[in-house]
C-alpha cells in the first residue's frame, strides 16, 4: 500500500525536535489547504500524530524516536516533540497524541516537564474531547511510586475528555518486550482508524537535507567491549563503605560522549550465586533453555548474563505461586496485602524464594520464563573526552550489605570491584544526557552540588572547563561521611582549588562533628554569596540521591532566593522556575 502524505522533514535533517515539529506542522498545514479538487483526487489515508516524550535520562526520547520513525514509514504524518516547553493549549489542538512519559524520584515528572504537568492539572473542563491519545509509562519497580507520572498523565487526560487509543502500559527497567507489545497494539488500533480512509496512490514527499552525523555503532543492544584499565579505591580502608574510580579504554572504538553523559554497564551475576541456585534446584548448568532475544543457550549462561536473580518482582512471585499453587504467596498478591508483599520482597532474591517455598520448580524452562531480564546499570561519567581522550571514567559506590542472614551486594558494583580483573573487557555503551551539559558560554559561572558519587559529573565538568580554557567561575559543594576516610578525589579537588580553577570548594562531612552537616547546610551558610552568583548568571547543577538530598537542596535553593532577595515565597518559586526556563537549573538525580 502506498501513501500520498504531506511533505515532512526527515529525522536526519539537522534541526532540533522543536524546529522539526514546527516545520512539519507548517508543511502539513500548507498541504491541508490544497484545493478541494486535489484532495478529492487523492483523499487522505494517514493521520497527523504528535509523538510527545517526557525524558529524564534519554530513554523516553529514544523510544519516541523509534515510534515516530515507524509511524512515518506507515504513511502517517508524525511529529516528535519534547514536553519540555510544550503547553496544554497546544495539546488541545491535536487530534492524535502518543505520550511516552518517564517517572523519576518519588513519582515525579522529569524536571523539565513539571511546568507542563502543573498547567495540565489546573484544567478542569473537558477541553480534550477531540483528542485521541495513548500513554506509555516508564519507571523502575524498585521505587515505591512505579510509573506514577505516566499513570497520572493518563488519568488526567481521560478525565479531561480525551479518548484512549489503547490502554496505558507501564514499563519496568527491562522494557524492550513491553514496548514492542504496546507499540504493536497501538499501531493495530491506528491502522483500524485509517482502514476506512481511501488509500492514496502517489508517493510521499520528503524535503532533502544534509545527512546528520551517524549514531554510534554501539548501543545498549550492541555494547562495546571496553578493557578495564584502572580501578582504585577513593575511600580509605577503615571507611564504612567503598567507593571506587573505575576507568575503561574506548580508544579506536569511535564511541563518543560528552561531559554529563552516563556510561551504561552490562553486568553479570555472581557465579557463586548462580551455582547455588542451580544446585538448589538440582538442575544441570548445561541444560539448554530458550530466551526471547538470545535464543537457545545454556542455563548457566542464562542465569549469569541474561536474567535478574537478585531481586523479586510481583510478576516473579505470581508465576512462582501459579506453578507451585502456593496459597501463602497468592495471599500476598491480593491488592490489600501490598505492604506485606513489599516487606517480603525487600532485600530478597530468587534464592530466598527457592528456600522459603521449596520443591516448586522442576523444569528449567519455567525458571527462565518467570525471571525478568538483567538490566544494564547507568553510572554518571566522571571524565572529560577533551581531557581524558580514549577513556571513560566512572565513580562507583560498591553496594554490600547483609540481610535475611545472607551477605548481598549490588550486581554491577561488586562485579566491577572484585569479579573482573584489570585488562578484562566489559560491555559498555553511552547514555547521552543532553540536559546536563556545561554552559556553552565558557565565561558563565557554575555552581555544582554533588555529595557522594554525585561528584562524578562535576569532576568531568571541571576537567572539561579546564581543557577548553573556560574563564567562568566554578563552585563545588561536596559532602560525605568523614574527610579522613571519604573525601573522594581529594588531591585533584584541592589542587584545582589551590590553582584557582575551582573558585570555591565547600565541604560537608556529616560525621566529623556532633551535629550532622550536609551540603544544603553549607548552601544556606553561604546564602548571600550563592545568590550573588545567581544574579551574575550562574547555572546550578545537582547530582545524587533523588529521595532526600535533591529535595532538600531544592528547598534550600528556594529558601536562599526568598531570604536574600526579600521576595515572597511565591515569587521565590517563580525565580527558581525562571532558572529552569533559562536552562540554568539542572538535576541528574536517581
């Protein structure tokens, strides 16, 4: 079937998403205003669809691009736009909208999308009766408010009169299959909508444009095997925790990144745990099993490199209970028992389930079918490509703890710390973070707030600014437990402070005095100077824990503006919002 759709700007054209969306809308409008006779000769057979995304780390944007490309290939006039800067009024003018929405932190929208959602929540009248929409919600089920923003967005649009094209689908970290199924259902519904429209016979028209720079050959699905070239502890032996500097070589790989991006690490499960699981089930490690993407492989390989075994999900519990007809597990799955299910799954993995409810699994195929895929781990890059050519540096807190009478640890962090050797290759890829970049103006001042491993991108920023001879002032707030044991990158930071590249270094070591002191306390102490930097055009960057630190820092920023400017609380909030609108307040929190 061929289509005669309006001309459109291809994805390879060197335009931003906003520019492309505007031009596509302009072309569609010109096309739709063609003479009636021309339309009668070529009646419409495609839909004008707005593909909108709310992305914090780039995943939603990536999926939205894939969907837009496929919709265009099927003859639709699809435009790709970020919800950043988008308005509910613009959405009300659409007739078909697909929204791919990430949730981060405590169920919040991505930072840049909060103004859109706040405006949408003020709507009370059914102004979207002419809108057909679909929502794909992205999240991480290890967080309490799983996919909350996508859920709220879906509910709000329906409440305002919009009609669902298909039901909302909630995606966990391992989202490939879920996304594919949702996309298939969506396209089936859209095809049904266009089936009643007469087909066009002329070919589609595309405006020629210079070909954009090709994407990297290496992706999450096709990672680069990078040699581990350096691993050193950043904390002292007597520290209560271990944080490491881990560097990979990407020389001659054509793998590129920018300061502010993240490094995706494709991990392996601990061989000792895999052996214990196989022994407990009395299975053979060499028995063949079938995986949806990897195809045929041995059970050992499936449990080591493909499947998640250290964490329990509702779906895993449901499958296990069904196979074994375990009434106690069925009782936990009742919606009213969610708190008890959360308590049971917390800090437990597959091995605990096998010991607590033995004798259930007898077929390796049942085992692999009930386990989710092992997802990559993202670490903020702590190097600058201009200062550390051919290398990617990461700053990794090694997670180890004891729970339910068993020693446990983070899959990727313990692997990088102890299960691979320097010189070994590890699959990695780059996850761009376009919203976390140093200012293009090298004279602009920056304020960086990054306790713990949140220091990572700011080490990258400092080296980047030095490499390009930036003259803008640099201020870093760093915090940890103790200066004697946990002062990450101490020598480098003190050297930069002493030679003037790091204009200010404010430190908060929570356990070095009777009263705990955190970075937000240091911010408040320097409130007057902090506000002067803001007035001088400084950009603020925050990296680290989303659940507490980032919220405390944000509240402190509002307090500083209110106190130092004599603005009201509401006006101070508007000031902070203006920082966001001017692209001067950035957060990379997790």
